[in-house]
């Protein structure tokens, strides 16, 4: 029986999705095992507040911007469009997750997807093996199908020299970050920024895949396929929306994974902010797509749509068309950053975050925290649209350091300070002017004013008190 083909996996008359042998993959196993062993043995020894913050920040950037958006939603599914330089940055960040190179990720994902679309498939692709065996198979082994389909990626991927370079050197891409993290934060930053981050990312990726292909709530089912997708609501935030895997099986080419009301999808929130910045466009949603063959509603969501009388599943799930923005990625403003943070935190949450970060800046000055921790808080301030606080904290680090002895640090702080200054100049009047308006604008303006007062007070206190500490 001839199996189904996809646009990258072509099945022949003898192709089988069930016949094959699971074999140990030495390089993959040593990589995963080595990172996990280093994380388990070294993380408790070299734990500092700055190292943990680095782990959280670097994991969020590589998993959300890199893996979820760059590799999964963009490179693999083409559910959005972006300038070539933006796509390459996102794919590079995804490569830093440490799972595989970009071409390897496309092949790994599409082979599993092809197998799951058949009437039956091997236990490895279905995650049917017991918990520990599935962990061993997925993270340390490979499946060699006896009669595999033909992998035919599109020319734009195969001929891209940047992607080929990443594919050939994906493990080595960690080396510059090893050097940088060690230079800035010593062994704590190196351990938590590289092996801990990679081990947690790889283990988490397998665990979510194991759970979402076996059991859990569903809003959709696809008839006639070997594997169904399930949702894992508890992991929606930490997976940046990837835990809505039942939705993804139903609408694989949708850039939005949390498609139901109340389904949190941080990756989608980031995409909306990026679209406002002109970094992406053409975000596909279920209402823009043709339902796949065999797709049907299951569970409680089916009844909601019957009551609404929708003629098409999720017919109302469209985002409004925005004003035209040059797709250059240049119009970065405090309003765009504020939009992103408000999507994530809510307007009240953003105001609370402003007070918390303002208080944290004072605590960081009074207590002997390392400069890396201060820098991470500064970047957090920039994220929620508080450039003044970011500038203040970066200035404190620069005052504290010697230019000659810490040239590497200046190479990092200087560009960040320039960006923060740009944000401040562009958004100062906008932010304070918003105070005269009610609602979200007023809260955002108040948050900016709080940050301004806190940051300026912190600088004055530091400049006055620092000589006394000596």
C-alpha cells in the first residue's frame, strides 16, 4: 500500500512507516548525556542569582524566539514571513537550543510528522514506548526505517549557505557563548548558561512531546491517522505556546498555537509585537487555512462553535490589519516594547513590574550583587518599556568597572546603552504624554515616571555613596 506523502517527504511503493530499527546514536547521546551530566553535577556548586537569571533569560530567548518562532513556526511550517536577516537571526537562536542544526531539525520534525499522518507508524514516532524507554530512544537514539521516504527539502533551504554552515557547526555554535559567559560571570555563568540551559531544553522538549502524543485534553481530532495530538495546558507558558499540540496537529500551518479563548501562547504574543515593529508579517491563523482532511471537533469547544453558528472552524480568529509598517525591523519605539510587555503582563501587571524592577534596582545597588545580575535586570527593564531604568543600571555597571580591565564588558554594555538611549529619546514624550489619557496609556505613562524617578534616585545614591564604600 502506497503511503501518504508530504511536501518534503515523498513515499514510494515500498515505503514503510512501521518497519525499522532503533539504534544508538553515539554523537547525539554523548552530547545530550554530557550536557545533562555537567548540569546535574556542576549546577549546585556554581549557583548564583546572576547565573540563574542568565539561565532563565537565555532559555526564554533561545526557546521562544529561536526554537518556537524561528525553527518551528517559520523555517519548518512557513506560517509567517520575515526579512531574510530576521529569519537567519531567529534560526541561529534556535540552533543555540542545542537540539540539532536547522536542516536536521527540518528532517527530524518532518519525518515524525509524516509518520504520524499514516494509518500506522513505529512506536518511536508515536511516543508509545514506556516513559524511560521513550526518553532513551528520543534523546539518545535514532530510528533507521527499512524503507524510508525520500526527503526533498525546498531549494531555498538546501542552497542557503548560512543554513548549511549552521548545520555543519551547530554544536560548535556554543563556543563563543562559553567564552563570553565565562568572561562576564565566571564558572556560574558558564555552567548555567550552557549545559544547564541545554539539558533542561532537551529534556523539556522530549517530555512535552511524550505527554502531548499520549493523553490529555483535545479540541480537535484527525480521523485516519496513527497519532493524535493532545494539549498540555499547565505547560503553555513555559513552552511559549508549544504545549497546545492538539491545536497544532489540527492546524499545523498556523502561526498561532493557542487558538481558543484563554489559551496562553507567549510565542504568538511575541509575534504580534514583532509585527508592530515591522519584523514579521503574513501571520497565518486557522481562519486563513483550509481544514486538513479528517479534521473534526471534539470536546467542549465543539459545542461553543455550534452555539455561535460559525460556518468555518475558528472563523472569527483573525487579527486586525495594522497600519503599514516598513518591513525593515527599524521602527523600534517604546510603544512597541510596551505593547509586547502589556500582552505578556497585562497593563496592571506591567505597572506592578515597573515598581518591582524599580525596587530591585535600589536593592542591587545596596547589596553586593555581581554586575551581570544588574545587567539582566536592565534588560528586563528595557523589555517592559522602561529605558530610563535600563540606562541607569547600565551606567552603574560602567561606573563600577575599569575600561581597561573590562573591555569585553564594554563591548556588551555600549550597544545596549545606545539602544536604550534611542528608546529613551524616541519614547520620552510619548510615555509621559500618555499619563493624560485614561486606562492602559495612563498606567504605562505612570510606570515610566516611576522608573524615571527610581533610576535617577539610584544613580544619585550610587554616585554619592560609592566613594564612601572604598
